[in-house]
C-alpha cells in the first residue's frame, strides 16, 4: 500500500534535442505522405534515415506512430505504403446507443451484417452477470457492424430466454437490440461497461477480417432496466484504428 | 448514411453443439490450470486436443482466451505455461485521479519511478489542445507507475511554461501532477479523455518492458480548470492486461 518515488529533473539537454528531432522527422514524413497517393510505396527506412540524416531507430519510431494513426501501412519485407483513409469513429462513453447509430452519426455508411441468433446455455460470467443460474437457457446474438464497407466492430450479446415470466422471441430481431427489447416492454436504462485491451479470437478475427491474436479494444457491458434488472451481457470487439471513445472525468476539486 | 442489414436466424443446431463444446473445453482447461502452479508447463495443443477429443483449433481458441485473461502464457516453440497471477487494476472513468492512487486503491503496492522533467517546445496537437501557439515553450513530464513491482502505466504530461502570467517551476514536482498544480493555485476540475487502442513506441516500450509495436491501451487526456482553461495534455500508456476502466452509460430511455 506504500507509494515510492524516484525523481530526475533535467535542464535543457541532449534529450530535448532528440525530441525536437523526432518531431522534425515526423513532420518531414507527414509532408512526404501528403505528396503521395494511397497505395504508393514510401522510400525504405534506410533511405529515409539517410535523407533526413537521423538514425533508423528514429525513422522507425516515427513510422510506427504514423502506422498507428492509420496514415501508413508497413508490410514486412515489402515496405511502407501510404494507407487508404480509414474512418475513425468517435463516440461518447457517457451515452449508450447502438454501434450502427454511432458509425452513422460519424458520417459513415453503416451496415450490420451476418446477424446470427443462437439458443445457448448461459455460464459464468455471463449467467451470474444476468442474475441467472449456471446452465440456464438463453440466446447468443452476434453481428458485425461495418463502417464504410470495412468490418469495424463485432458484437456478441447474451440474453436470458425469459425475463420474469416473459419469453423473448428473438426471431423478429433485425438490428438494434435495445429498440427490439423495448418492443417487448423491456426498457434498458443504463449499462455498466468495462473497457480493456483484448485479443481477437477465431470467431471475431474472422468477422473483422484480422488475425487471431490481433489486439482489439474490448467493451464488456451489462445493460440494466431502471429497476436494476440485468437484461443483456455484451461484448463489443473493436478493430484497431476504427473507434475511439471519449469521456468527461471529474476531479475531487469541487468537494473542497 | 444508410444502414443495411443481413440476418440469419438459426434453431438449435450444430453451432449450438459447437459452442457447448467450446465452453466445456474451456472449463476443462481451467480445471487443468487450477491443478498447476505458476510457471508449470501445460501439455501441448496436440496432446490437449487428443485428451479432450476436440480439434486443435478448438483448443487453441480456448487457450487464446485464457492467455488474454492472463491465466496462461504461450511462448512459440516453447509451449504453454501457467501464468503468474498479475494484478488487474480496476478504475472508474468517471473520476479523475492519479494512476498511483488508482493502483493503491486496488490493493496493490504503487511505485512511481523515473520521473523526468524536460523543457520542450509544444507542437500540434499538444499546443493547440493547450491553447498555445505552435512552438511555445513548455514541459514534458514522464514517469512510470509500477503495480506490485511491474511497470503498468507510462505517463507523459505536457504543460505550458506559463499559465497566464504565472511561471510554473516543476522542479518541486514529486508525484501527483494535479496536487502539485494545486499548490500553485491551479485547480484541475475535469478532463476530456479519449480511449483507444495504441502501440508502444520505443520510449514507452522501454519504460513498460515490452516490445516496440506491442498493443497498449491509450488514454489521451486534456485537463481543464473550472473556467475551462486547459492545463495539462496527457498520454497514459497502459500495458496489456493490467488496467481495465469501467463506466456507467445511459440510454435515451429517460427522455421519453
């Protein structure tokens, strides 16, 4: 429970020069990219390092940053290419709405493909999160949300077969789970969502057209009615580079 | 702006059997892990597939899931090992507090190491986020937060040199940025935070003892005073498997 600190304070030094240099390399590469079209191959790391008179490590660091932002694509043994402009969907974490709506609200074409509804038995941690017994019957609903033609988010929802005495027939479900449940009088009021870094499994990798083990942004969510009855357990598996979530965080300052 | 849907509804089928089987394989592996100690090697994928009478793909899928949860470690060519229990820090995204405090509140020993304060010039997007001119002088403060001895989060803060007429001397800074700024009368009230999936750069990779390009959970944050004056631009680079953030999300249901 202890907190330990170590501290180093430096004046303007070699390190500062290095950071200025990295920024300059970054700007030079951005300029180079802006002069090319998507799919064009950029000069090699070695060639860029020579041209800019910096180390290959510095060039590589800048290229990784640009790759992360979706500006370039690096293919081992093939080289570095200017990327297609990919959509970057921004969503507020405060508000709970359908992923398709979020994609559309960002100005992209949204498609929901491969909706698949399957009766399953519910196990831990899904069963306990939904207030069911282990082995209770339920549904597993999967689908992929495309943004401008690219699979961006793979969604897996688990629902119990019954809410109280009411049996849910999901065969009429077509897209938005929350709207569909409302047609049965089940109104989701809020959800508790966990955000973490995950990895793509075979199923999600296939749906998102990525490799098994590729990193994904994972939203694990339980949605509740206003009476705090759990309704849906969801996994939102977000392909890298497509979605960023924003949130407002408050400090304790107002308590003073 | 259109939304398209495709749908497949299935009855209890082969797919259901497959999912039951995956769950059963998963439970069997959990049982196996519980019978071993951290560092023990588990049987090979092939051997597990034979024992459980399922395909290697099914075993691999379950192993990836267990690896993602930090239960096992898979090393190519070496095999699968039972993982050390690693801390999993849970934090609320609603509340803005120091990472060291978050780690400590989760019951882990928190250490802040390698605090480094460097004068820099501020550039886009940091300068514009802080309401500065491009090239204005500022500080770059970096440090690593350890949870139970393991580097979990690498933090990079950018601050302008001056807030209005006030020059900030960061040499007295020892750990919590927000507390330190309050000692100058600069009270952070809230922050706007973006969460996304990122990749480790050389600097953050070194600090977190991971490889360049490894996936990280990235929090990009601008902190403001109650008068909406931006104070700090921060990057929180979170090592995989250590931190999960939770949040409460509301639907539109209450508007009706």
